[in-house]
C-alpha cells in the first residue's frame, strides 16, 4: 500500500513539474548538469538566463577566460 501511495505521489509531483511543452533533450541535459553540481533546475530562473551564465562560467573556452 505504501509503495502504491508513494508511486502516485511521485507521479503527481513529476507531472506538476513537467514544463508545458514537455522535457526537451536540451532540458534533460541541463538537468543532468545541474544535478552534477548539486543543484536542481528549480534553483534557477524560468528564463534560463542564469543557466546560460553558469554554462559560460563552466566553459573554460569562454570569452571570460580569454584575458
């Protein structure tokens, strides 16, 4: 019984957190990278601007490091 209740709860939470257009491959990839750094996508803005900034910071070939 507990497993069934937990499964239903997880399904409901996942459904509520699914983006309107569903999870794109890019979003899935971003979630993996965020998780590897100890973050969740909910830690970032909906616009994704801060994720783009983090991506630039993490990319050692970005213009930030060409000085």
